[in-house]
C-alpha cells in the first residue's frame, strides 16, 4: 500500500516535467537563441528519431534557405538540423520544428552564434548571400557574397573542419575557390570535402531536354560540366541518357536555355526574386546524394564544381562519385562533339578569370 503514494508522486513529477516542456514553447524566445528551452538539445531531442547526420544550413532565412530547410527536415538521413542566419532565424526555426519528422531543429542568430551552429556538423550547406535582381550579373554579386562566404568558411575551418561543405552562394565559380583559400590558410583544406552545387543546371537540363523529347524528366539524365554561370555551363547533349540525337537547332535552343535558365527566372519574377525554389530543390537533391555517399551507398554520381584535374583549370564541374570521404572519384568528360569542344574552350576562358578573382579576393 505504501508504494501507491510513491507511484502517484512519480507520475505527478513526470507530468509536471512534461507541462514545463510544453510551457517552454509558449514563452518568448530568449535573446540568445540557443539559451531558449525551445532550442536546448537536452529538452528538444526527438524521441525515437532514427540515427542520421548533422546538417547545418547557413543562410536559412533567405529565399533558398527556407525551402531548403523544409526539404532537409523531410530527409530521413538528417537527425539534427541547424539553421543559421543573421536575421529571422527564430521564426523559421519555430515554423520548421513543428513538422513531425525525425530531425531535431535548432536555430542560431548572428555572428556570435555561428560557432555553436557549426560545431559537430557532418554537412554544411551555404546558400547565404544576396540574390540576383533584374539587370544584375553574377559578378555584381561578387563583393558582397565573397565576404559572406569567407566569414562562414572561417567558422567551418574552426568548428567542423571535417564536414562536407556544399557551396551554393553565387558566383559559385568564384566562391568555391574562396572557400578553398580560406581552408588552406587555416590548414584544414581537403579538396574531397568542398563541393560547389551545380545541380540546378542538371535539373534544368533534364527538364528542358525531356520537354523536347516528350519524356518524363525523371527518366532523363544530362551531364552538365564547366561551371555555374552563363557560357561556363556546358550541357553535354551528346551524352544524354537515354541515348538520343538532336538537330543542330535543338542543340542551339537547349544549350542557350540551360545556360540562361537563371536569367529566365529573374526576368519572370520581375524584381521579386531569383531561382529560389528550384535551387532549394536542387540543393536538397545534391545534399541527399552527399548523405547517401557518407552512409556508404554505392554508385552515387552527381555533377559538381570541385578541385579537379579534368582540365588544366584548378576547379571544374563534372561528374563525381560520392562516398564516405566526400569525393571518391572525379570522372572524365568522355567523348565530346565538335560543338561541345568549342563550348568547352569558351567555358574555360571565363572560368579561369572567375577562379583567379576568387583567389585574389583572399590574397588581398
């Protein structure tokens, strides 16, 4: 009989703890986000969540960052999702955290919290920066976004030097070399773990080619090599899977549309933004491939802008095989048509200038 009051007391204490956790969600967020009970790991660890990887999104409140956070929260390979930005992270974190998927979401606001956002991460995705606006070239973005990427990569070098880093911030042709130079200065550079995200070019190529062929775009795979801007984007239409042939007019149309896909969206949005939703989809698709590679899945091949010896340039986008260490193998370009070889020479000329611009920014 004496055990019954003790059991009631224990149940009451457990109920009180549950009510305290529930009440913590209704309190105003603390000025330092990680100090809030809502975001402290001890009180928000999801019970029953499958083991997985820790992923950070830097720039999580932006046009790409928010839908990317949504998609990564849905990924069953993600166990912990850190959202970092210099504004509005609290709201995005609260919103995303209500999704009943396994990943635990924590938010971090501003430079003082960057290190906490990065510590212990397996994959860091960087969409931070300003978007393109009508009339803006990718070079117009350079000075602002270059400084942002430098600061974030300095944090990565300090807090999670072994993380896989996916760079989205434009101009990717320059920001990936910037990241490499930052990591070199810190003594943490591993070229196998630094990847520029060019998946949107592949996604667009698959979609546009499928429209011409009358196929489901999910059944089409177009290798896109070179870089991630204008003429540096080189779709290898001779290597489309399933195998097919195009007229010269179709090749011209498809190449131009793939290269100018970003401009098409910027102009269609008429000042209201750039390609944020399709970019988030492409970034989530690429991040999922990286996570499956880290897990040890075989045959994970994606196009990415990486340190490369495929050409004489130090960085180049081509097919890479992903694995437990990041990049396991960089695949060759394969046979090219005469027009693709001509396109390659144009791409290399512009890429060389973009790469040098990134290196020079850190050397200043």
